[in-house]
């Protein structure tokens, strides 16, 4: 039975964003925070000495960026486009995921 309230396409309230959009923004925030933490603690000169916190930060940054990029891209492709800010968040997740993938591949 319906309670008389109109619902959006995703079945949620009309003003609330879809769950995929919320997840993409959360993962972008986590990936950006972990990336900033790693880059601020990394020494400017010489080889990077990874302590446990820095190693966890770079793994967290890669995982969060991937978890934000994949469902966000899928959401955009299935809906044939989306709002501009959401698409920008997905793009930044893809950029961070690419950066960390290359960093893992090229820098020990």
C-alpha cells in the first residue's frame, strides 16, 4: 500500500539523492583525505619511508577511489548522464584511482 507520498526514480524521497550518489561522494571524501594525509607526510627529498600509517593511507586512498569510481561510472552509464556535480565527483574518483594505481605500479 502507498502512504500517498510521491517517490523518485530510485524509490526514495523526491528530494533525497540516490544511494549510489551518496556513496560516490563519501568515497571521494575518504580518498581525498587519505591522499592528502599521505602526500603531506611523504618526504620531499629522498626515498619515501613508509610507516604503517602511510601504507594504510595509500591503500585506503586506492580502495576508496576505486569503490567510488566503479559504481559511479556504472550509475552514469546506465542513466545516460547525470547531474554535473555527481559526474565531477566520479571523474575525481577516476583520477585518484588512476594516480594510486600508477603510484603502486611505478613506486615501490
